[in-house]
C-alpha cells in the first residue's frame, strides 16, 4: 500500500536517517517542508550542500572549519601552551561557549572502543603526539566524556603524553548546577566527592 507520493516518501526516508529523528518526526518535518515557501526550502537545501562542500577538517587540530588552519589555530592571541583534547568538533563549540578557555584544541574524532573496532589508529592520536613534539605546549587538558570509552581514551592519552614530559590534566566531573544528590548515580557522586575543592 502506498501512503505517500514517491518524492515525499524519499524525503521522509532521507530525514529518518538523521540522528535522533524517528519515523514520525521525519514525517512531521517532511510535511512542514512541503508547506513552506519554495524559497525557504531552496535556502535550506543550499545551506546543507554549502556546509557539506565548504567545510573540512583543520589540518592542525582536526576541528571543522571553512579555512585551513581554522580560526582558533590561526589566532595568535590564544594560549599556545595549552591544548584541550576533545572527542568531537561539537565539544569545541561547547567549550568555546563558556568564553573561559583561551587555549588550543585537538579533536580526536571519537574514542577508543574495542567493541566497535575503534583503536588508536582510527583516532587522531598519532597527530596529537606529533603535534606535541618540540612544541611550546606545557599542559594538555583531556576533555573526553565521562563514559567508559572516554575514560579509557583519557588514560591511554595520559600515558602517551606524560612520556613526553608534558603536564596532563583531566576535566572535573560531578553534579550539575541545579542537580539533586538523591537523583545522582553513584559514579557521579563519587566523582563529585573526589573533585571537591576548598572554599
């Protein structure tokens, strides 16, 4: 039984492939796009194609950029002595939004995950180690997510980096602002206690 005209079905199928978009949301988005003025649909389609065609990875840090090197790596005002290692380009955006960090970045493009066949060779670890050799970097901040894979990646990187005599730090983990102790899991509470500081 045919529910949709073929072009609409293809649109729903394409939208359904996006992360976090299920069949009902894909259908809702498709019908919304069919109702907007053609110019808006064309603008959206062009923005998608332009973003895909005009962005690439920075040759230095691996962040998503429209120029090489990226604006962060090219900014001489940034602290060249500190590199923050993150899993994904989205993490760079999250940290930049705080407006508190003024160092450089290194994007791994994932974490170690033997179950998924992701080892050090699949990540940008070799590039990080090479980048640190003979550089003015004095500290590397490991900002991988507090997951089993993120912790394993941080521990692996710490061993690699410490061998070069560079200070390695890990972002703190704990309770979010506005969170309740009774709803926190044991690992989060343990991390919060471990990362306590004097007031």
